[in-house]
């Protein structure tokens, strides 16, 4: 079975939304997010890049 791998840069939520909107539903079978995270008050959080690199005022995003 052939496999296609795509890298998304910049790795932002907006860029991911745009890339997914470009394809028909079901085009991607697996999406791997390479992110940083933490456990805060027993709640897992992930940190996503913002459109502005080194932006420090963003709150961590709870996973879906």
C-alpha cells in the first residue's frame, strides 16, 4: 500500500484548517501532531504554535 507523508509549515491551527479544507473529507487517514504539552491541575494541555512566533500570551489548548 503506498503511503504519502505531508509536512505542514507553519505548524499552526490556522494552517491546519486551511490544509484540511483543501481536501475532500476522508482524504487523510492519520494526522500526527508533534506538540509540547503539560499537565495543569490534572488536566492535559497541548501547546500549538501561533501565527506570530515566540508569542507568549497564548493559553494552552485542551485536547479535543
